[in-house]
C-alpha cells in the first residue's frame, strides 16, 4: 500500500543516497534540507523522496525529487508531485521547481501541469564545483517551472 510520510529532521540524512540522485552536491542539499520539509513515498520501502521549502508567504519550491532508480518510470514521481501540488493548492501557494535544461525532465514537470516561468543563466556553472551531466547533457542554466494555485 502506497503512503507518503513527512520525514523528521533527525531522519532526513537516512535518505542521503536518494537526495544525491536529485541533487548530486551535498553542499547544495545542505543549503535547503534543514529549512525544508521532506516527504518519502513508501510502497513497502521508500521509493521516492521530495524536499519542499517556503520561499515567501505565497510561494513554495520543490527543491529535490528523486526516485530509487529501479522504480523510476512506474509513476511514483507523479504521485509525489501530485501530493506536493495538493499541499500548495491547499495553502494557495504558487509552486516552483527548478531543474536543469534537460528536455526529459522538463517534459516530466510539464506533464504534471507546470509551465515555464524563468531561467537563471549559468546556475550550474556558477554554483557547482564540477560539471553536471544529466542524460548526456551538460547542465548550464536553471529552468524554473511554476504551477499557480
């Protein structure tokens, strides 16, 4: 049976491997992990995690979303995003998500109802001490997508 639970502060780092799938730099994760709320989707075991932060009185941001590789493509990411969307809607918040300029990832968020918002140029080259490659694509700019309440 699928369930989503909020993860307590002291347990967040138990999911370090999953967090690093969503953002491969632990220093970047540390910038938002402790000020964010972390959720885990379980289907017998943890399959997907998400970290959401408040970015203002009416804005939330999905900072990290990751699914255990062997369970990717089975709908767990969509279930978690739907859960986060419902939280944002209940609070009447705009929901943002920033991601690399990777067509596959952008299509995923667009399939969840997000639309393009803005771009932060050179985000990955300015904020990471190494080159980030995702699906064979060297990431440079951060693409933000949004979902209005």
